[in-house]
C-alpha cells in the first residue's frame, strides 16, 4: 500500500535499491541467527538462519 502512495506522487521505483534492501535485511537475520547460535543454542541457526539462508539464495538466483 505504501508503494502505491509513493507512486501516485511521482516517486520512481528502483529495482536495484529494492534488491539491495532485501539482501541487507536477509543478511541481518542471518547474522542474528549466527550470534544466537553462538551465544544461546546452536539450534537457533537452523530454526532462524535456515529459512533466511534459503531466502537469500532464492533472492540472488531470481535476480
């Protein structure tokens, strides 16, 4: 919904920026999973990091 509002006012969509934003947040989740696995329980890497790594791979392959 927000992107439609921005487009109505003439703000251009930038696919390169959107891709970089996706990568940034996926890497943040992966780093949080690595830290959680190191500091709390190794299973966190599988539970939180597994889907994030899978999403990161699919995002890179889709580009």
